[in-house]
C-alpha cells in the first residue's frame, strides 16, 4: 500500500447527513457533520449513546444500516468519492483500505473458527497472496498485535482467549491487509484498565506508522490519552471540535464541560459528578423499619469475610486456586472497593458472599449471622438484607415483565401485598430518579441508564443493609455513569447502606470507596483506606493499575512539532454549516 500524503486528509466529510425512513417518516440522525482525518493521526468521536457516533463511523464503511439515506456535499476516502459507491465498491474498500475494529470481540469472532482463519479471512476475500503467504502474514499480524506465540494463538478459538486477547485478535484482523485507515468503535469498553492501556498503546503504534485512525468512544479520559483531534457529538451535531489539547484543556461548549466533569478519577468522593444534582427525594420505607446508622462504638461490621478459599478443578484434573485466604470487613454505612483484573477472583468472592458459591474453607458473616454456615432454608429469611446490582441489568431481568412486575416480585419477598405493589414501586422509582411512565415499560424499551436505575430500585425494594455492586457502571456512558455513582452515594448517605463495590476501574473506585482491597490471582496484594492504597500504594501491582487509569493529561502519543507539520495537519478544520 502506497504511503499517503500526511498533509492531505485521507478521510473527509462535508455537510454529512444520515437519515432513516422516507418522506414524513424520515428521521435525521446526523446533521451536517464536517471533519478531516489525516494520515498518522487519531481522530476521536466522542458522545453518549444516541449521539450518532456509531452511525457516523459505520457510514465511512458503507454500513449505515438498512434504509439509511446518506447525503453530503463531500464524502471522500483518499481518491475515492464515497457518495458514488455501489455495494461492490464498498466490499473492495472494507478490509483492504479501511480496517474495522468493533467493540464486542466475543460476538464479532466466530466461536467455531480458529483465530488464524478469522484473521486471514480478509486476505482470502481480497485475493492477497497464496496460501503460504497468507499464513505467514497472519502470524505476523498476530505478533504485531501482541498475541504470542502466534502459531498457538492461530490454532485456538475465541472462547479459549481472554477478553483482551480477543480484542487483539480483532485488531490483527483489521490490520492484516495493511489498510491505510482504521475505524475503532469503542474498542476498549469493559476491558480491564491495564488491558485497555495495552490496546490503546497498540492503536497508537499503528498511527505512528502512518495509519489514519477514527476512534469512537464515550470516555474522555481515554480520548485525552490517545487522540490528536477530537469532535464532540451531541444528538447528531458536532458541538465542538479541534486539537484534543484545546478541546479538553479549554472546552467552550457546556456539553464538553459536563463530560469532563463526569470523569470520576479526577474528583473526590464528596464531589457531585453531575453538573446539577437532583433534589434529594423522599425516603422510601418498604417495611416499617428504617435502616439505622451505626451507633457510637458499634463493634460488629455489616459484612465480614474470614480467610476465604476456593479451588476449581481444571479439565486436566489439576486444581486452580481462584481465591486464596481472602479476609476483609466492611463497617456499616461504608464502601469497600474490590479491585482486580479479569481472573483476579472478584466474581468468585461475590458468589461466596451471596451464598451461591460454597467456600472450600473460611467463612462469611452478615451482621451477627454466620452466613456461610447456614443452610439455604435458614438463609432465606435473611436474604432481603443482602442484595446485588449487576453489570448488565438487562440480562438479570425477565424481558417479558414490566418494571412494576419486576419490582413487585422483589416487594413480595418482604411481604408487601400485591395491592400495594404499584404504589410502592412508584415510590422506589422516584427514589432513583424515574417516574410513573417507566412502571409499565419493559426493560428492552429503557435506556441503559434507566435499566441500571431500575436495578438499583429492585435492590432497594427489600430494604437491605448490604448491597454488592458488581461493575455497575462499566457499560454505561460517562454522564450516565456519573449519575449512577452520584445516586449510589446519595442513597448510602440517606439510608445507611453498606456497599461492596467491585470494579476494574480505579478511577470509579477512588470516587466511591472508603477502603480499597486489591486482588491479583486470587490473593490480596494490598488493602487499606482509599487514600492509603490509591494515593500512596506500597505494591508495584497497585501502582501499575493506577498508572493505567486513563486521564486526559496522560498522553500516549507526543504530537509532532509545528515546524515539522503543516497547519493542515495539526488542525481539524470545522467548516461553516
């Protein structure tokens, strides 16, 4: 592939508009967008769900979707006029000249095919090289993506790889044909912080070799590390764009300021993340008990884990230690942040606390009860005291049920009569910032933020003393994440709740936690107050996790100086609309 002129945009859009439907039923989702993407530079598109960023990125690949109407005064890729492209033209472009990296590697990779065949598919489709040459190129792409030994990886299937390895395989597939541009749509969402840092560094290396990269994200911390240029999308319009240092260092639009203020790693626990905090709603009382704040001198913690151990047997017959002598306690009304990468043992610990996983040794105490030693029939009347908020609430809801039915089932557990379900459910929804309209909706018709609020309302329905929060904000947009974190802290202050907050995101953990415990390979490597662990860590592993937290001021790429670049290269030019 011939090198592109670094002073000439490789991708250019002028007055780009995308709509769905026809006539009076047409709905425009992109409204006159303008941008340029230069070789060797990373152009970031930032916005919340529904802002149009994924539609925009997929339009550049001819994948806008069925019924999409694309209009523009100019839409070009290099020498190609994309407005005149037929389906066969797009097929020639995709993979060969533009590589695509999607968000969900587990869905994007065929679970029945070997990784080598997946990565090499684009070479076969475009007739590049012979069989031996394609195999050699696949191994080279896997190595470049950090997947070694490549021969072994090529023989494996997606289900045999970790999340980070699967994402690297997608990147290898996107670059194997040596395209001139990459379009990466949320490629690091829900990855561990350290794995995310590795993927970002890999993308930066492709830009450094001269590729033009369109990077789609809702995370300004990530964008601030990686991108050269930035466009902020809201409701299909670019509200602000320019060099990333200017946009993030001196934002002009209120929406950009809101997104920046919502980065939890840059705020203290006492700070409200959302720009305007809602007025405190009325306290919900599900039964006639109010959660009591801990009395002065109270000795018994709300939740205690003592020397928990759990082994699993591998197919080979060997035992793997998932949790190795883990101990902690959480004082009433406080939050313990549980941090670690995938495989650290966080979910296994949560299972033992819930009583769904039996420890091989050690014990769990819920208040005054030795929870892990109780039979299930003894636990059942105590279960309302211990609730869970999951990462993906949609998978934990019955999609056939309305919200009032979902909340009503939880209320029935604590003896609330069916006649009172609607009134109590509405009170719970108002407690979490929702209203009567959501009562009759099904989970599929709610936004991600609304579903997570319903999940919190369901957890509150039984008037618990302890709530386990398992990655509750890892899959939502930045401003929604801020709202959920603010809500959880507000509820804790009002109701005296105790949280175990499980996350791989130290920025989030820093904001919500009073104490922090760091896990690695099932063992506690460091624990203490949030300030002790996160401001002055003793262990190298904790420092590694902290160094991987994406912040706008931590640059992965050094911008070339102006004396070696034209003004066209260092500026994203906003055209008059």
